[in-house]
C-alpha cells in the first residue's frame, strides 16, 4: 500500500478544514458591530468596492427595498430568472439558520469554499479601509457591510448573469446601495426600524427611494398615497420609469387552493392566468405580481411577455421559508417571520383565509426595539392563547416584560410565560392539543424566533 489517503479521506479532510475556516471567519465577522448598529454612510463600503475593482458593476442588479415582503419577493424574482435560463446571485437578510443563506448562487446557499474565497479576497481591503477610517476617527465596517462586500465579490467571481439584492435597512445609505439597480423594486412601505429610520412614512419613503437610480425601471407595490408621491418625485428627479401596482400591473384574480392559491397576474407586457402559487395570503400574490413585473423589466424592458410555461413552472416551485410555513402536523405548527405591525396584520389576514383552527395558540418572541404592543394588538383577535418566550438573540425582549404587555392586551387568563423556547414550544403544542385535532400553533414575532423553532422541529432546509 502506498500510504496515501484515498479520495474519500481527502474530501473529508477538506470538509473539516472548510468548516473550521468558516467558523473562524464567522467569529471575525460577528466580532464587528452588529448589522443594526449602522453608521449612515456609503464611504466605507464604496472604498472597499473601489479597491476590489467595483465588482457590483459587473452584472445587472435588481435592487429591492421596502418594509415587508422583500425576501419573499427576492426569492420569487430569483426563481423566475433561474427558470428563464440565467444564473443568479441573491443577497438577502437576515438568515434563518446559516449565514451562507444570505448569499445564494442560482438559488442555493453559497458553498463554503466560495464563501471563504470571497472573504479572503476582500478581507485585506477591509483592513485597509478600517485603518483609514480609524485614522480619521471613524468606525470599522460593521457585520452587514462586510457581508455585502463578500456577496458582491462572490457574484463577480461566479460569475452570475443577474444579481437580486435586498437592502438591509433603508435605502440611500444602505451598504447595498453602492450597486446601481437596472430595476429598483419597492415592496410595501410601513413603519419599522423607527429608531433608525424615524416614525414618519414620508421620511422613511425618502430614505428607501434612494435605491432608484438614473435610467432604471422602478416597480412599486401598492403604497400609501404619500409614499407613492415620494417615489414618483424621486423617479422623475433621476429619470427612472416608475410602474405602480394597480396601475401598470397587479393581481387580476386569486382563489384559495390546497397548499396555496391559484392566481392570475397582469404583468407589464401580458396576462398570466391560472398560476399555482404554493404560498398563502393576498400579500404573497401581490409579491408575485411585483416579481413578475420586475423580471419583465429586466429581460424585455417591460415590453416583452415572459414565456407562460416557464413562468408557471417557476411559480409552482416557489418557496419562502419562515413565512407562514407549516413545520409540523398533528397539531399543525406554522412559523411566520412577521416582526412589525404591518407583517402581523398580513399574517392574520392569511390565517383567516387559508386555515381553519378550532383553537389557535401563538408562540411569540419579539426583539426589544420593535413595536411589540402593536404587533400583539394585531394578533389578539386571532389567537385564543399566547405563550410568551424569547429567542437566543441578545436583542430579544425579556419574557417577563413581553408577558406583562401581552397580559394588558389579551388578559391574564390567555397568557402563559415560558422563558425557555423549547419549553414554550412544548407548552404551546399542549395547549393546542386541548381542542383535539382542530388546534394549531403559530410561531411569530421575529425571524430569529421562527428560525429557532424550525430547528427545534428538525426543519433546516432553506
């Protein structure tokens, strides 16, 4: 025998080394300021991108902002573009389980080796920019800015035909805004991240409208009239062609179906009847209409209809993990990442339409900087009982504090507080089972809560 390791042993050694290196990189990135600790400036990320040769300009970008529906819409756009025969890169946030979910290549989380390679490419440049910033009394790049740099480098290296890029916060000063979107997409704008963006819809819309660039097409979901006016003003100012849902495109019809809904969509360039969308809720039908209009704008300038068979195939395989997703049966347990009042209201409407429970128990964990009272008030009419808990996030609201707030809204008899999430899940399931086969559990309040319950129930696919 030669003593040389066989191919399987070599592969195992490579995998172990990649896992070790990924852990090392994640620790380094997480050691930076968190993504919600932002310095409103593009200076740092722009400097890194310039040193890297501006990879974000080497492929067309569909850039997505809004308050709710960004990730679902991003995934829909990505799926349609892939089904059309193009390779894609997608950047979204936050992740449910694995940091690599944020950066996908043709629909799959970026392989470890490609993540490592992209990080190794940009890390020296980030060090240079960090040193410059420190020398002038500025701040280091934060967690989110570093991930944006990795994503844009990975997309150029792949290379991808199209990048689908979701903002993290806002728009104008979001790190992703160093890219110039060929198509700008604006999902519904509402109040969220008010400690960073303010509590005025017009001001929030002005910040988010910063992704609209000269010569682009802007696709917007239905908006408050004041928000629509802001978008129109920005589009006119920079020379973007603005197309609004309900005017240029929209949902023509939809019916509840087993496992989802049957929808008919009017796009910019044609009608697409009888598409089966395996997702629930009017908001997902609207997201689909927005996604179709965005892809029409990219591949045909909004004047060429998509191939109907290709589109139907794409829609039929769409998924949105953590968004009104069934993760267990008997009793039914659903997870939904609603983390603001607008999302909670959309969740209630979808539950009313698509599910019939004799008893519905909410398992709720909310991050401390969210409008917890308004979220609970939106959910109250739909839930028979709530179990209050927390995720592992250091930003999670303490269960005792959230429980006291829930008691004010639901009444003491309808509230149970369990500080440990696994215990809370067991308690919620037990309460749902008190009604026999008709009970159910909805887990909501934050992306992290939804993701951790998915893991507890053995669901890891994204």
